[in-house]
C-alpha cells in the first residue's frame, strides 16, 4: 500500500493516541478500473465517487464507482450523469453510462440509499488528455533528488474529521511534523519522538528507517494523463491525473512546468481525503532530536 508515508508514520506504534490522524481504512483488494482513459475522484461526504472515462467515437464510456467509508462498493443507487443520462449497474458500487460528448464538466447525481441525495462535479480537460507517464517520471526523479521538501497537509476521513499539519522532510531518512492541534513528531533514522502538545514530554520509540523524500503514490499507477493545459500548449503549471488500483487511490497533481517540482497533490481514497501543498524544495534546516530528550 503506497499511501503517503507521513500517514503511515503517524499510525505506527509508539505514537500517543491523541496525535493519530483520522482513521484510515486498511488496504483493499485492488480495484479494477478500465484502462486507457481518465480516472478522477471526489469526496462525497464520507464516500468516494470516482469517474472513469474512455473514448468512444465522438463521446465517452463512463463508469462511476462509489465506495463507502469501510471500502465496499455502495449498491442500490440511482445514478444520473450529465443532466439526465441514467447509468446502469455493472457490479456492486459500479454504474456505467454512455456520454454523447466528453468536454466541459460532468455532474454525477446519486440518489439513495433511502432519501439521501448528493452530487459530484468533475471538470474535464479542454482536449482529450494524452499519456503523461514521462512527465510523472520527471516529477518523481525531481522529488527523490531533493535534499529536502516542506509541505502543508490537510487530511480528512469524513466531513468535520480532519487534521492540518506542516511537514519537513530531509534526505535520506529524517522528517518532522507539527499539527494545528499542537502535537509534534520527529523521525531520524531508526528513532522517533512524539508529543501530543507543546510543553508535553517527548515519547521516544523505534522507527523503521525511511527512504526520503518519496512520492505518495505507488510504483504501479495507471491512467497517467495530462489534464491541462492540452498537449503542445505552454503554461506555468501542468495538471496530471493518475490512479493507483492497489490502494485504491486517485491523484491529481499540479506541477511547476519549468522545474518539474510538485506544487500540490490531491489524493482521494477510502476515509482518506488529502491535499498537500508544497511550500519549498531544498530549503529546510537539518532535523535534530528534541533538545530536552537524550537518546
């Protein structure tokens, strides 16, 4: 499971329960999604709504996948797309429809179970996207080659259940985080220290050494496409989409076009709705053990 390493760190033994992030469901069986198209996802309360589009003549074949907070598919929904096109079930939590065009935006409306209704809107590329595997590899190489990165993370498991934290990651195996609630953590090689509030004692514990910095997505992502701008057009940033079937997780990246550095990462997964805003590369100071703890 290649969910962001920072979340795995917080969930490991030795951390005070008070500083644990929102609950993240365990890894699920790989989710089968049609290859060769666009794979996007949005948060719908405590559910994931994903839209997969494959080119079909002048339009597109659409698949909507709805996952509940425990990770299972949500069956029994009435699903409509693009102003009234009804989707038909294709499995538990799976719904398919044919769209006459794939441009602009697509609204997915969900009805049920019971009286619940909700909508998720997906903005589509201005042109059918092209493969961006080579661009993603450049982003990965740039991140791994960095001496340090600093980013702000907002992580939620459901509406109203979220944590915001600031992360400093320094190669090859150190990081430090601080949360908006006052908890802090430090990892250096095979040691880590955590505290649940400023002024509280640091709690030391062992740590499996990390290989940092590292991308939050896995090594076997699929449907890596360029969303914007269209191929051949220049812009200060480019946007990529990719899907990791093993988690499963959907990602949208904003990347600096000149440097291949990440600007932001949006991740949508079961009980795991994350946005990372990258604030700087190669500018973080060294990470040291807490001053008031020996060893």
